[in-house]
C-alpha cells in the first residue's frame, strides 16, 4: 500500500440489545474488551496517530480502555448514525489523504489480512470505495448489495427500505468500508437522513459515489462470521468461542499440546512455549507467559503470571500475579494468591497458600501451610500445618526464614519474626522471638501424663 491508511473505529453506541449498563465495546471476549481486539488489528494497518476512535456513551471508559494504544479520539455526543459519526470528525480527518478505513468497535473477528485485501482492492482498482460483502443463506438484518447489469456495485439498500425483490438478494453488506479519503470528504455532505430513523447512514455513500460516476468495488468474505458484529449476549458468547478456538489452534500449531482443547480457556494475550502440555479444563488468563516443557494440570487457573521452563503446575492449582522459576513444582491444590516468587526447583504442595512470599531455590512447603509476607531461604523446609501470623488486625508484618532452616510441623510463626540460616523450630511451637542461626527453638508447654485418667472418666460416665 503506497498511500497511507487512516482507520476510524466507530465505538460511540451503548448497545441496548446487550441489556447492559456498560458500553458494548467494553464487554469482553477472548480475554480482552471488544475495542481492544479491533485496535490491535487497526494498528497493524496504520500507526497510532492515524487511528481514530469515535466515542460517545461512556466515552471516558472507552478512552481508558484504549489509552495504552495512544490513538486519537473523536467525540460523537449525540448518536445520529454511522455517517454522522464520520462527519463529527471532519475537522480532524478531512485534511488527511490516502485510504480511509472504517471499522466497528464491536467486530473483533476481522483479520488484518482481510482488511489489507480490502484496502488493496480500493487502491488497485482506483475505486472511490471498496466494501466487504458476504453471501448468506439468511441475510436478515443486513443491507443488500445492489449491482448493475455489469455486476458493478451501485447501491446498498437497508432491509427496512428493501423491496421484496431486493430482499431476495443473498449478498449482504458487512458494513466495513475503505474510501479514497479525498473523494469521501468531497461527497460526505450529500448523506441525508432520508430514512425512518432520521439518521445519517454510511451505506448511502455507495450510491452517492456510483451516481457521481465513481466505481465502488466489493471484497467477498468466504465466511460471514469474520465480520460478525455483537448486539446480544448470545453473539458475544459465540465471538468468545471463535476467538478462543483461534488462540488454541495457533498454540497447538506452534507446538503446544492441549488435552481436550474444547474444555480449555486461554486468553488472547497468553504466550506458551513449545512442548508444554495443558490439561483439560485449565484456564490460562490475562498476560500469562509459560515457558517450554511445562505442564499445567487439569482444572488449574493461572492469571497474569510468569511460568519459567520445566515447571509443573499440578491439577486444581491457582496461580495469580506470581512468578514461578524453572523446574519448580506447584500443586496439586495449591494457591499462589498474589505477588509471589517460587524459586528454581522449589516445591509448593497440596493445600499450601502463598501471599506476597518469596520461596527460595530448592525450598519445600509440601503440605497444609499458609505463608504470607514471607521471605524463605534456599533449601528451607516448611513443615505441614505451618502458619505465618502476618496480620495483627491493623498492619501486615514480615517473616524471614533463612537458608536451610527447618520449620517443624504445626509451627505458628508470629510476625514480625526472623529465623536464621540452618535453624530449627520444634513441631507444634509458637515462635514469637528471633531464632539465631543453627539454633533450635521450642515454644510449647511441657507434656504431662495423668495415669488412669481416661479409664476413671469412662467409669464415671456409666454411673
């Protein structure tokens, strides 16, 4: 494409059929807001300064969702149709030449390759406009593409205005256009609200340009679902399914094994390395990165986390906003709640919960422990039932456990607390004071046995 592309994304509507108080383009599918998918595609065709988002309903929320892309915005305070949305941006857009590509914020399935073909069709044929169409068995709800005797596009007729003969046409307008920018702005003022809704329709431009002697071309989609726009929760669910199927397919083609893939949920922003295996019913969400040769067990959930090479995540394990270094083992039935770092070769076992904890290389916490706001040295061993008492009802306090320390089962560690390298705590202890390196700490009452007590109690119970 020799001429530059300017992309305008229409995203001002509320979407009343969604039955939601949230603007339609902010609903999520495939792990991202709808507008994020469209922006990601648009930025493969044009730089941020040539991408414009038309905002209206919940404009500030839409701006926030698009902020990271550093694109530009056009305000459509009152929604009067698709043509009106473009006209609201006349001051910003009319002086920009090249190709003018119009997309919708609720159409996240369009591929960059399809849009590139649309732009090239408009450019190579020297057409004033190129539009996406599709042959549909049931085009109900779509505008029909009207062609002349030579097969050239001469108009688009909306369903409400179509005659019975026009309604029988199966070629439907998908609503995605590429205009020669200067010609668009030359004739844009000719759009009039001559329809029951009294709105300015962008579809009128096909007839306006053809009537003025300019050619209008069409690019026909092989699958109309690629241009599917979302109006209801049912359509949102279908788009989510398609996006996630694409993600799983791409990962499997890149060398990832996904067992029973239809049961697995993977967000679009996830990266997984070669030869990793994802078990059934796993969910891998957000911006998670998983290295090569990992295994994620069945029904595990990983969110916004970094998993290094060779890691095993056991079944039914939850990992959130954490880092797991290479060759570590986490789970089954473990929970890494937030901001944890599990060191190389470390083990976190069943029913162990970590919160803001660094577990050193080769350290082990195999069973039934809560470790919060803790720093645990390399090769330390945390016994079953260990708890860090990090919260005093007002403030959180840290616990530091040294390298090679051995924490006996059912130890209660009352923070703030420091346990030195190589130190031991006796099983069942309540530890409240610093334990020096290589020391043994006891913190429990002396055992006393009362001979015959149980027998006497049983005999009294029989009386």
